[in-house]
């Protein structure tokens, strides 16, 4: 798999037995969903204190931050360390994709604010809409204008950092 781009999954959750059996762990879910031929993907179990060092960071083209049962606005040691790493990745202009908790903790690292959702828990199927900026970004792909996803969270990004760009959004009822 050498010669292509190299990415790292920053794993923020423990593997469930089902996901271990089906995908070899949550890392495998993201690789199956995102990897292209010729790319190399590595995993760092940041929730367990396993972080890339400076030399390793330089070798990666991009990073994916996964979901977690933890709060992105929490101050657990590993979350604070992750926030520091994300600030560094931003200063190095590394590409970073945050999913669920990952998007929230990335927002926090960039100066946004996260917290409990005023509406409480969001559990169920939600329709998301792709923003106009994502249409331009992914113009070569056949992406629908909306997509139904399963969500389960009680935290949210309360205020975006000024330069953040969300590629999807949903309307709350």
C-alpha cells in the first residue's frame, strides 16, 4: 500500500464486540468507508492515551477524528491532549475530518463552543442537508442533496469558530 497518501484515524471510543467482529474495530469502519486504493491508514487510540508524536504527524496527509461517548467540552486528560493536537494540526494546515464527537472537539480546538444541546437528547433518524459549499467541494461525486442518518447525542456545537466550514446541516423542529 505504499506510495499513496497516508491518513490517521484518531479513535476516541472503545470497540464494541459487534464492530470488532464485523470490521475488526471502529478503525475498520472508517477505513472501509473512506479509504481509496493506494492509501495507507493507521490508527491512534487517543482515548487510551495513544497519540502520534511530532515525527508521525508530519508523515500524514490527513486525520479523521471519530465519535465518542465522552463530552467534547469535558476536561479529561486525553480530551485536553487531543485539543492540543488539533490546534497543532491546524497550524500545520493538515486536513482534518471530525465526525460526531470529532466535529465537536475540532470546533472546540479552533475556538468554537460546545456544550449540552438545549433540546436535550437527539435520538433517531434525522435528515441532513448538504451545504452549497459541499456541492462545489464534491462536484465530481454523485451526492444526494439530503441523506437520512441515525443520530444519538446530547451535545452540540453551540458556536462555530469563524473559519469553520460545515459540509452538512440539519433543521431542528
